[in-house]
C-alpha cells in the first residue's frame, strides 16, 4: 500500500483494485457539489402527527405565554404585603372571598393554572394554610409575585420559539400546542429506495438453497432511514446482472427522491452496480473507493439530479457508509441547517487498538459508565460482515487518517448508537 500525503485532508491511498481512495470529507463534499441537494416540499400536518418531522419555517409566538398572570400552585391568591411578619406561631387571618377581585385581608382559592384575581399579587400554597368557617389562617410570609407565573414569563409575543430546520420532539409539540397551534408546516419525508444485489441473497423467512444467505441489509437500512424520518421504499433483491440492476434503478429514480443500494460495489467481476449506474446516465458515479475502514468500496453517484449511494454488501460496512454519507444527505433533504449527529461522550479507551495509516477507521466499542467516567471497550471482530458487533457494542470511535491506532488510557470521542450501561461495583 502506498500512502500519499497521509497528514492532509485529501488523503489518497493506492492499492490493488482501486486506482485511488478518496478521503471521506473530500468525497462527501465533491458529491454534494455535483448533486446540489434540494430541500423537500412543504406540507401541513396536524400537530399530533408532527413528531420527528422537520419544521419548514420559524414558529413565532402570536401571543404571550402565559397569556395572563396565573397561579403556579394550588392555594389562595392574596396580597403579599398583608403577610409581612407572618409565621407558624404568628399566623394572619384572611377572609375567603368568591369574587373575582381581592381586597385587603381577603383571599380567593385558586388551582394551578388559574388566573390571578384582580388585586392579588401572590399565592400561598394550600399546605401553608388552615381553613375554617370562611376564614383562612396563613402561616408563611410571601414575597411580591410569590408562586405566580407572570404573563409572558415563558414566551413573549413575537418571539421565535422553534427555528426552521428543527426536528420536532415531544416538548416542541407541547410548546406549539400551548401557543394555540393545531397544525404545523414541515418538510415532506424524503422517499429513499433501497435495493440489495447478489445471487447469493434470499429473503429472510424463506427457505435457503445451497450457498445462499439471508439478506438483512434492506431491513436494517430501512430502519436507519426511519430513524431520520425518511420513508424507505423496498425494491427487493436484484440478481448479479447489469440489466436487472439498471431496470430496478430506473424504477427507483422514477418514484423516489434518492436511492441506496447494497452489494455489488467493489471491483470484482460480479460487482456490477457502478457499471449499471454509469450505463443509465450522467454524471453517474462521482466518487468510488473511500479512504475509510470499513466501507472502503462505497460509491457516490448522481442520476437525473438524484442522489445514489452504493454501499457495501457487508452489514457493518453498509452501516458505516450510511452514517457517513446517507445521514448528512437525508438531513439536507429535510432542510436541516446541519447534520443531525449522534450523541457523543468523552471516554477512556480501555485497551490499545491498531489501525491503518491513511484510512479513517470506525472502531466499534462498548461504552460503559463507571464512577462517573466513561470507558470505551473495543468490540472484537474480523471483517466488516460481523453484524453482531453492532449489537454487542453501543458506539464507535473514529480514528483519523493520520493515526496508527489509539493507545490504552487515551481520551477519545465515542459516538453513541445505543444506551450506555452504568457499572456499579459491589462494596
């Protein structure tokens, strides 16, 4: 292997099969420049159907929140100045009123969220009072505005409460509902065609013939699309035949916004997807062969102005290829201002790992939390087909091209795709 300029961003690696390998950053940027990603159409959906959708335009508050001064507790509204000097041993007596206005030494019962009656400026919690015969005994001194949520203290009228390009979570929906929105404008879900290729592949649940394996990448990649709120379209399995592959690709281009294929993307005699793509039209394959491990055979193409991502048939390589190239693409198609990265933590590498100079390496790890500190334990695997490493692990560590591994005890960034277990040792 010959490495050219291994310490710069556009690392090129020469090896048997590929004339060159392109750095992931350069490959992604080159492809996106050719592609010129277009944001999806704007659609209006009911608020209760907007979870995980991407907001199409800024949401500006049309009124204050709260709309009026309201009680933050269950209790009695009164005038704070009339509680001066009050204590459990020196209570103050208020007359309970049912009117909408509170005079001096009067109190009106309110519940959480009720409007503060005119004349009142504080609320005493019900547990700090005792009620008897139309009178209220108060045991605590209250500050002005005590237990009162003031008009506009949460959101001011005209405030930009949720920015365009935000993926809506349950709390965004609650805020928008509180501001009176029954529906919201979001970006239409991009449709992603998913095609597997290979004579050796059989549908999961079917009966295997000799030398066949169950195809799993379509299920997995479809789920990864749904995680990003894209709509996967299953194109099934294509045989190792350029015509069959091309026919299914043409159908995908007619009906979907993007295409992801898996398998048939190396340089072997039956790796025909890049040939099928280039046969369909221009510009075709833009980049083929990445300076990364796994997912080195990944190719990026553009057909009819639509993105085509050609992933390895090996499951882990397909996953990493999706993470590096499909994830930022789908985010851009949804109008997000930046890639929706996976959560990450700083962790101590539990043992030394070796990687190849000149390739960006994605090391699967199991991240544990112990005594308030995170530790990353590499998950052993041979090759990029060991899908069990993704279920035994919960994250990956990226080793850059200019490094030959990571030392034991080194602080690394672990990108999480699963939950972190907390280890509690017996005392």
